[in-house]
């Protein structure tokens, strides 16, 4: 007898390694018995939707039986009362739970989206403000450049005028020296011309005097 119990325990332990999860079908309360027949002791009642592990199955007198484990209880039930899927009520509850979870996640995502939109609007506002500040700084920089460029341009213009003044002064000096030279030359030419006229007048007077003297001489000789 102890040997049979030991073999049964080993069988149950080995069967648990390959347990198949199933559920009690809709609107039923089934009995878990210590054996396959109705004469065996009821060890547990299972309501519809209860989750159990099928350890093994076998056929007896045209009926399919399943050796199951429900919590810490093991026993036999008819396989026709078991389903590999949850009952409709539980599936609906799962669907509703998933839908609620999805709605919650959707609301959370909408909240995050609104936060991102607000943050994006704030960033756009900051960007526009920075662009406006940058434009103002560019305009101010342009003004500073123009104001700074004026003294430089004036300084450059003054330098050019100084160079031109020095050139004109040099030219004026050369012209003045040339005028002085021309005046000296003109005076010299007038002096030479005056001297020439004077000498010419003297020579002309001497020649004219001699001519007159010769004429007088010739008249005197002719009178004798």
C-alpha cells in the first residue's frame, strides 16, 4: 500500500512539471473528487472561472477525466467542464480592466502632450524674445559701427586734406620761387634792353654828330 502511495506521489510530482492551465466553464460549480467516480470523496468545490492546473488526463468508460491541482488540493474532475480560455465574464472584466488602463494611459499621454505643448509654446516665446533681442543688438551694433566709423572717416579725410595741403603748399612755394625767378629775369631783360637802347642812342648820337661834322667839313672845303 505504501508503495502505491509513493508511486502516486511521484506521478503527481512529475505531472506538475507539465501542468496545463485551464478554467472552469461558465455558470458551473463542479466537484473535485479524490477519484474518478461519484463514489469518491469530494475534496473541493470549484466555481466557474476558477483557475486550475491540469496535471494529467485519461479516459475511463468513455469519459475524459483530468487530474488537477487547485491551490493546495489535488483531485479528479470531468474534462468537459474545463476550458483553455477564461470564461466570458472574466474576459470582459479583463477587457474592461485593460480598457481602463488604456484610458488612464491615454489621459496620461494627453496630459504629457499638453505639458509638452505648453513647454513648446514657452520655448517658442523664448526663441522669439531671443531673436528680438538679437535683432536689437544687431541694430545697436550697426549704430555703434556707424558712430565709430565717422571719426575714422573724418580722421582719414583730414589726413588726405593734410597731404593735399602739403602738396599745394609745395606747389605754391615752387610757383613763388618761379615767379621770383621770372621777375628777376624780366628785370634783367628790361635792364639789358634799356642798356642796349641807351648804348644804341649814344652810338646813334655819335654817328649822327660825325655825319653832320663831315657835311660841314665838306661844305667848308667847297666854299674855298
